[in-house]
């Protein structure tokens, strides 16, 4: 008898999901107070002498309290370490030299490092007070920054008035995010969860001493297990949701909270499942003579473009069109925390594919639907965000996607009845 790579019993999978859901519910409630404390943010203006944007040539005087290395800094970490004394070091989004700060931390284990978000003066023309407030809101809620640096203007003043109604704002003494959570216990649970569905992943424990690699390998194979261990599309979504939560808890530590480490394997996790599903689906269809070779070539090209686009859009640095930014703002105003647009687009395809009788169309919808499926997992790989924010965002996104699917399903059934095909 051939041993399958993945479990194939729906009752067994549902029992696993129930047990781990109960465990993770406790984990979330234990973690919430610490995540809320980490939302405290310090606000500075860019002309404040306590803020120093550092290129390597500036003199660090006594007034400078937060040193923010800029892109392209060439200074050796040992020399930088001697200069800063006991000051804070800022790891800054978009304009800072994040790799320099990460290498500095690895070389020195210096822990007074804070996440910084900077709005350049030339950027203000793109904003009014409300849209600037929403940018600051996202920086804290979605990435839990510790320090915000702003240019002085009427717009920033009005934005900060709105901002102060929601967050604990201070003007001095920023603190790095921290936790005493034992992430390696969660890592063990992650491997157990995946191995219960894909037994071969138990070998991942051989990599446990290289913990980041252990978590990446196990969780990436976990995305395959979450998909192939069930034939029910709704169970698959629940499975990837639990996998994402376990991965998040497995990396919940000082380094990941403060952007000194990031989940490694994001690109692979985004690509591997769609590729595997696409290849298996179209191989099966070709063997059944359900499609011709030119269908495979055409859909392969379109699918390749879609994968490249997903890779380009991954992370916080992806390009966003103006009309999409308006859609994001509208969704954020409705739901407080914006649902992910990729999932709202692709998850309904994932659900709809199960209702389509035409194997070719169902296969295409399934392939594109896996982008939404894997996006759920990817959301939980952003460790900086408070867990209740990510949880709420993903629950909201899935529920809205289900509503879209139900609307389509009702319309489809009405059409079938109208055309006397049902």
C-alpha cells in the first residue's frame, strides 16, 4: 500500500484544527496585553536636535538622542558602536539603512533599537490632514513603529490632533518592543501541527538549532499540507489560518518585533503552492484530454505574469496605484483595519472554483485562488503588527470574501434556474 504524503481523512483534520484552535485562542489572549503596550509611540519633528539622521560624517553631540542611519552608510559597525554611547538607534522604514542596523545588532547585540517612520517634507503635498493621519495610523497599527518623525506644518499639526485621540503618544524616551514569550515552544507546536498532516515534515526538527530555517522550512511545507490534506475548500482556509497563527507565534521575539529579523522565505511561500497546484491541475487536465497544449501555454504565461506581479507586490515596498490607494482608504474607513485587497479578489475565486463543473475553468480559478489562500499565511508573517490586529484583519477579509462568494453563488443559481438548467 502506497503511503500518501498528506493526511486524507476529513474528520481527523477537523479534530486537529479544533485542538489547535483552542490552544491558539489561549495564546492570543495571553499575548494581547503585551502587544497593546508595544503600541506606545514617540513623536518628534525633524528639526528636533535629539533626532540625528546619520550618514557617517555627522558629529554626534550631546543633544542627539536617537541616531538614524540613512541609506548607503559605509561606516564600520565597531566605529558606530563607539560613537553612539547609550543613545537609541533607529531602524527606519523606506529611507533608512535597515541592513546596516541589522548587521550592527548581530555584531553587538545592542538592544536600544527602535522602529522609525519618517514623513519627508516633500511628501506633504500628497496629503491632507486626514490622509496623513491614516498613514501614521497604518504605521503604528500595522507595523507597530516606535518613533514617528514629521516636518512642521499645519497639516501635520491637524493630523497629530486626530492621531492623539487613538494612541499613547509621548515626546521622549521611546522604548523598543519586547516580549518574554517563549517562541520555541510555539515552534515545536508548529512542527507537530504540520507533521500531523504531512508526516515527512517531522524531519524538520533536525534543523531546530538553526531556528529561523526550521520555522521557514516547516511553515512553507505547511502551506502544502494545509491545501492537500483536505478536499474541502473552507477547511483548507481554516487550516492555512491556523498555520499562519502558529508561524507568527513561533517568531514572536525581540528581533522580529523590532525588524532586526524578518521571516525568511516569503517569496518561496508565495510561489510554491500556486506552482504545484497549477502543474498538477493542468497535468491532470491534459492527461484527460480536457485541454490542448496551447491552452497550457497561454494559461502558463498568464499565470507566470500573475506570480511575478505577486512577488513585486509582496512586502511593505510594493508599488500602489492611486486608484488602489483610494480603495484601500475606503475599505479602511468601513472596517477600521483594511481587509487585504489580494484576498478579496482571489479568495472568492478559490471558493467559486469548487462549484464550477467545467474542469478547465475550475482549474484556472483554483490556480488564481491559491494566491488569496497563501496571502492569508503571508499576513501572519508580519510579526511587528499586534496579533489582534492581524487576526481581526484576516477574519474580516475572509468574511467579506465569503459574502462576495455567496452573492456570486446566488446569482449563478438564479441564472441556472432562469435558463432551466437547474
